[in-house]
C-alpha cells in the first residue's frame, strides 16, 4: 500500500504481539490447546486451508475424469465412476462445511470480532477451544471416509434418500455414508457451540459506547450468521438422526415401500417419504448458503469503505438488508425442490419469496457501488478481491432469479446451470471474501507481518480470470442440457459429444485456477515467516482491532467508518476509540 | 471537500459530511450507570458473568427447541405417510398409534417435582443474607442450604430416567420396538432424545453439587446452579410438550 503511517512503532516491539495471552489461555503455538481467540482463529484458518486443498484436488480429479475418462493418473490409476461420485460428495461436503462455514465465520470471526467490539476475548474462551477441536474431529472423521473399504459416500453433499438411506445401494453407501453422517453430526454440535459463543460475545461483550448501530458491518454479518447457524444446524442434526435410524434401526422415515436396488427388492420399509428429508435438509441447507456468504458481505463492505476512504454508503440499509436476507433465507428452502414433486401452490410461494431476496441483495450491491463512487480509492490487494467479490456476486446472483422461476427451473434444475450458479455466488464470491480478509487481517493472523503486494496482485488477476473461465461456460453447458453429476459425457449420450470442447476448456481453466493458488500458498508461508512488518494500523482503518492495547480503558465515540480530513492532523480517518473530535478555532 | 465552519473552542460538533453522523455521548452498554466499566469484560459488575451465562443458556435452549421442532414437523408429516397401490389406486396409511405406557404419568410427576426442588436450590444460592455472610467470609450457608435440594433433584432426575427406561422395556415386552411402526419409531426417538438432553442437565447439576462440595467460589456455584436450574425447567417444559404430542397427536 505504501502510505506512511504516523504512529507505527516498528522493529523490536511489534504492536499486535503486545496483546499477550493471559497465562491460563495457553501457548501461542497453533498446534496447542489454547483458549485464545487469535490462536483458535489461526487453527480454524489452517483447518480450512487443509480442507480446501483436499477439495481442490478432488475437483481436479473430477474434471480430468469428465474429459479423459480413460486417463491413467501416475501413482493413482484410472478413476472409476463410483469414485467420481465419492469425490463429488467429498468435494461438496468439505467445501461447504469445512471451508465456507469455517473460514469466514470461525477463522476470521474469532480473529477479529472480539477485538472489533473491544471485548479482548470471546465470551467463553474454553468453549471456543472445545468448538475448534470438535470441528477438527469432524474433519478427520469426514476425510477418513475416503480411505475405508468402499470409499466415500456417493450420494452427494445433500445425501438424498433413498440412495443415502440404503446401505447396499452402492460401494460408498455403507461405511462411507455412516462416517459422513457421524462427521456432520459432530460438526453440527461444534457449530452450535461456536454460534452460542459468537452471539453471547456480541450481546454482552461490547465496550462502552459500542452500540449495536456502531458495530462494524463485519461484526453485524458474523452476528447474523451465528443466528442462522443456531437456528438451522439443529434441524440438520434432527434430519441426520432420522437418516441414521433408517439405515441402522430399521425405521421408515425416508424410505417408501417397493424399492428395488441392483435387481433385489428392499424389504422391511414402507410409508416413508424421501421428500421429508429434502424439506428438513433444505430448511438447513438454504440458510447454510447464507452462512457461507453473509460474512463475505460484511468483509466486503468493510474493505470497500476502508479503501475508498469513505464511510459505508447507507450503513443502516446494509444492516437491515443483512437481517432481511437472514430472515428470508429461512423461507425459501422449497426452491431446491421444484422438480421433486411438491404442491404447485407451495412452488408459487417459494418462487415469490425467492425473488423477494433479490431486493435486499440489490440494496447491498447498490450500496457497495455507492461506497466506491467518488472515493479516493487505494488499489490494494484486499480491495481488488472485494471488488472481485462484488463482480462475482452480481454474476452469480443474476442467475438466482432465473432459477427461481419454476418453469425455467424444470429445465435447468439438474444441469450445469445450477453448478455454475452456486459456484459463482457461494463458492467463488465467498472465497474472494476469504482472500480479501486474509490479505487484510494478515498482521493479526500472523502477528505484525504483511503479505506481499506484488504476489497478491498476480494471485488476484489469475484467480479472477480463472474463476470466470471455469464457471462462466458452465452456464452454457446447462442451457445446452448437460446434466449434473454425470461422471462421463462421452458415452452413449451422443447429444453431449459436441459439448466436450467446452468441458476441455473448463478443465484447463480449473487447472489454471488451482495453479494460481500456489502463489497464494507461497505468499502465505513466506510472509508469515519473513513478511515486512505491518506497524500498528497498516491500512489506516478505523475499527478497534487495529487499536494498540495499552491495557487502558477503551471507549467508543464514533461510528465505525469515519473518513474525511481532520484539521488536527494529516490523517483522513478517525478511529472509533478516539476522543470526540474538537475543531481548533 | 467543503471545509467545516470555524467553531468556538472545545465544541464537539458533527464532522464534515463525509464522516458519518458525528460523535454523540457514548451509549451505555450492559450495566447502565455503575462504575465498573474500567474493568475488562467479565468483571464489569457483580452479575456480569451470570448474565452472560444466562444469555448463552437461552441460546442453547433455542437450538435444543429447534431440534425438537424439526422432529415434530417430521412427526406430523410422517403421520400422513403410507403406500399407494398403483394397481388399485388405493392409498393406505401405515401409522398405527401406540398406547402410551401409564408409567409416563408417574415420570411426569417426578420431573415436575424435581423442577420444584431445583427452584428451591436455585433460590438458596441467591439469598441476600446468606450471600453476604459468605462474602464476609463467615461461613458457607448457601452451600448447606442448596446442597440437599440439589441432591434431591438429582435423585428425582435419575428416577425419571429409570422410569423412561421402564417404559421402553414395557413397550418391548408388548412386542413394540423401534422399527415396529412409525409411531413407535417416533416414540423412541423423541423420548430418547429428551432423555439424552436431561442427562446433560444431570451433568450440569452434578457439577453444581460438586462445586459446592469442593468449595468453589460463590459466583461459580451461583452460575452452575442457576443455569442448571433454568435448563432443568426447560427440559420439564420440553417433556410436557413431548408428552402432549404423544398423547394427543396420534
């Protein structure tokens, strides 16, 4: 960024390291049982980094299998169709649960939230520690499914019965699916504990003067996300309990009579409804989409304001639209079930409510653009990724109202159009927000170091182009009728043959996109060890996480985003904790 | 950028338009008006930690109730389930209500009694004269007053769990198992899930009793007893709800 910083102590006394740990909280090391939110944040961050690397490898294997089904990969062999399905399940599950639910909320929430509200610690540090280690346990159980006999579950991250409820239905449907259910149940408990912690911290831990309407938008988004987590993960837990019961205790919640698997009739079940699972799952699943993206929205608002040196355009509108999205998110689960055979009246209601979500979403987009307009923009890497977020959010969001039309969705539902939609908005947009947050809060994540700007720019442009090149063509595949979840398209279905070149292009783009992440990993490791020192407030931001903790009383006197020239100094920003500004006569 | 007008000294004033709505007197958060605010969070008032635990407890209870709301919706949906014979076009429902074991009435009574006893225990740890006495270091009267009630609650709670177990055994003896009928599946799932949650309450109350025995600080004992008691009440309400569901929504 290169702007001078007035008050940055440098050298031997890095300011953020000065926020030392209370003794009972344990060590600084990332590999220890520590109750300090900053250490836990780093642990969550590394966990999601591990998950995302596995997820990327799985997606590349899938892309290879689609275009070259006969390919023998060195040290690995040929990918079998059932392996493809197992990789698809694991890719989806790891990315949705262990990356998109963990990194934005738990990693950066823990890192920044308690400091942004001046709480100095989470409400329940030991509970926080317990949440992390439980999440890690869930992760290990999930990944172990890839290595058991039969391989991972084949029924997708949504685990629709009857496929998921019958243990004999496929190679991964035995132990692989059991491990999936157990892992998700553990993950639910960990997420609920974490959500309780977040909400309590926001409600009870704010310093004097930090009223709700003075909280940074990041805090608001973590707060709303935690509420969504609290209300949705319990339902998933209930649904998973019933699924486990169907699989092992002989009940028929989801299993109807007359099922035939591999030519053999399935005995002992009758009267259940697979739709019941879909209702319960998507009552969780749709809020989960917002759990992934809402923190990204908060981070983007924060970055755009900080780097255009302007207050957030329409702060209250941002807060209310965040709440509106959170509330509406619980009312639209049926739009995942338009082709599942639900009542047309229900379809009408779900379709209308889904389109209503476009309103608060548009409020946010317009306010982001309004924040940028007329600002003195500093084109640093976090800003680039945030603008990338807005771009991807618009691109991916526009296909949302399209898919909300039941008649159009009939055609597009099981095609690549949906794959393109959710990878754009939930996958890539959220990941861009994670990147922005990583570059921005790196001095807190790895004390007092900055990431390299040049590498960051290269990373941004390659990722941005790679993301569009990978996921944009999928819209056209979907419009051309290419179904999802097919392990090969070059088989007997001749009408898909002519789409093969597009798939080739996507596969190559995916490899470029993955390769670009090596720049990020290198930058991360290099900067953590020997990045340049950040100083106290490297981005000249206004919020409390950049405040040096002198152990003194902290009081908030200002709104979160106060930018503008001051007469008493050359600064153009006023930190939230500064005393009320007095003009010289 | 328009320059602000020149103002008299020492006047706080709205900042230039670009800078938000300007300073206002700090709004008091949490404990209005007392003088504990120089302390870090967690030490800003005599009851701050207690209030924080109560907020967390409320959130935990929300998630527990949502779990059972999810199960309830599955219960209602499953009641309409059945098999459609495609040759005749006849739809046969397969839900056959089970007779709820009579011992559940006794269990309900035990749980309601235990709710009363835990309330006595909860009130004992907050009684002003005793708390003052402990605070002055003159003894531990709250411990002596609350422990018997805590112990009685634990006994009654275990009695409830044993009663539930007997109810399951009675159903099994009648040939009704988990997979017999959707109604029996839900009976075992709902009562089992409730029993597990009650077990959680027993663990918290055991911890509260242990905290008394081990002479933990009064604040810790208050928090453990208070939150354990409210959780226990909530589990009682939850049981009444489940029992009503099993009795009336057949």
